[in-house]
C-alpha cells in the first residue's frame, strides 16, 4: 500500500465554520490531488498540486482552497462549510502528471465530512 | 464532454458465480483505461491498467477487456468470493485534457 495518510478520517461540523483536511504522503510523489466522491457521481477533482506551492483548480473547486508547503503535505480547506460540501474526500498521488500506463494513481483512505 | 458510464449500477450474485461489469466511455483520444476496486469505507485500489492497443489484461480472477473501436470495456470476475463485495470503478485517461475521468462505479454484493 502507498503511504498516504488522511486526517481527520471523520468530522462533523456546522455550516459556516472553516474545515481543513490534511493529506500526508511518504512516497515523495510530485503530484497530489483532492477528490470528492458523492453517490451517483464518479470521483471529481477539486484541486491538484504539481509541486511545493504549485497548485491548480479542478472541475469542482468553488468553495475550496489548497496549500502545499512541503512535498509530503497537501491541505484542503473549506473556508465556510456548506451542506453541499458534505461528502467523502479522497487524497491521491501520482509520480508525475504523465498519463502513461505506468503512472499509477494511489488513493488515501478517505475523509468523511458531514456539514450540519 | 468526456464521460464514463458503468452498468449495472448494482449487482448481487451468489458466491462462486461469475459476473461481468460494463464500462462505456466517450473520452477520445484516450491514453489508457483502468479498473479500480473500492471496498466499503476504503480508498480505491488499482486492479488493471490497459493501453489502447491491449485487448485483455488479467489479474488473478479479474479479467478486463477493451474494445477501443466501440469504446467499451468490461471486467469479468471468475468464481466470485465474499471478499469481492465492493464497488468497481472504471477510469479513462483523457490524453489531451490530461485528466482522469472516473465512472460512477458498480456496486457488487456477493452473498454466501
């Protein structure tokens, strides 16, 4: 298993409060991603990072921000949580951005977030 | 818009039986297609990776097929086990957009 740790694994928060999810990897992979998974939808990309302090938006980035101050850590922040952000969040890593068949996507175990 | 569709949405089979899951995609051109297994409460784990030139790829009791002309892939599970109960996700790599396009998954339940 790839060394990816997400924290917290479960969190319940109130609408309007800030929330930060952390992803920590020990694989020294350059690329890190945050996805959300909702029933009936495939995993959808929120933000990704291609290096320290280098990040870019995905298809569902509104309401989310990210930061990467070290190679091993990628933080996802919900500045003011809303009920529509109740979801399961997965961190993923790849060695590079290239999409060759040898570039495996490794996923963390997920963070369950409930906004009430 | 690049899409990946999977069928059936859910499937129940008895232990020891075989089953086939389907994946249809509109992503074009694509680089490769992957199948992932996701156990309940866990992250997805890679099962197979196929390039556009490969027709079949096996991983133990799992066999994936790919028809790039019809843009269809299937995942065949042989002699199912209780531990096969999981969601199976088809992922197609968008070559130009450099994106991973995920299907919604098929939920498989294997009963004793």
